[in-house]
């Protein structure tokens, strides 16, 4: 269901109840979709099993021994000369 912003403000508890019982409630501002009110269950389902940024970074491809050795063997000096 769509709600004009002023109506959603005036009937917020009803908007929340409808989100819980009927599904997402769209709030419009000047005729444009501005927000969606979700039940906690819908929100949890939406983001439920998404890894956070740390888990995502740690889940990257494993480094084999050859790659690790080539990184360790590279020059420790900057690749550019002194710019000053």
C-alpha cells in the first residue's frame, strides 16, 4: 500500500501494523516513492545471511605459496624515485 508522507506520519502505528501483517508499505513524497516501511521479519530476511565487510574481505581467494613468495620477494623500495 502507498501512503502520502503526511498520512504516514499521522497514522504511523497503522503503517507499522500493516507492514507487519500485509507486507512493505511505501511512503511517497510529492508523488515520488521516498521510503518503504518493512516489518522486522522482512528486514531480517532481506539482510539475513549477508556477510559483513570483514567477512567478505576475509573470504577472498586464498593465496598459494608461490604468490606469497613473489610478494615477499619484490623490492621493498618505492617504485618511483624521490619526487622532492
